[in-house]
């Protein structure tokens, strides 16, 4: 199952799939446009499902963007191309 991170800019939410070849470039482009990481890593079947989980239970998935340790760990997961054991 893919993992996603939700980024936010004002009222606009965008998801980026973790571990893809384009994840780092997408993340950089979005942060340059003023988006910030707004969620923990969310396991979901699609971007639509990840947004659904985030919007329906923000206390479970939302993070405080000022928490550098949490944000750094989400960024690491976002750009990681590691292989997960099944």
C-alpha cells in the first residue's frame, strides 16, 4: 500500500506519494510555492483516500509544522526510496 504526505497552503491540500522518484522534486516545488507539511505519513490506496483519512480524522494525522523533529522524519519518509519487507 502506498504512503502519502499531505501538504497545505491556506485551504488547499495536496498529497505527495512517498518514495517515488519524483517525490523530492514535488516536495521542493510545493514548498517553494508556500506549501508546508501538514500530516504524518498516511498509508492509503490512493491520493483521494489519503485526503479522506486526513480530513476525517485530523487529530490522528495532522502534525504541528513547527515541530522540527516530526517534520524532519516525515521528509525522510517522503524522499526515501527504501524497500519495505512484506
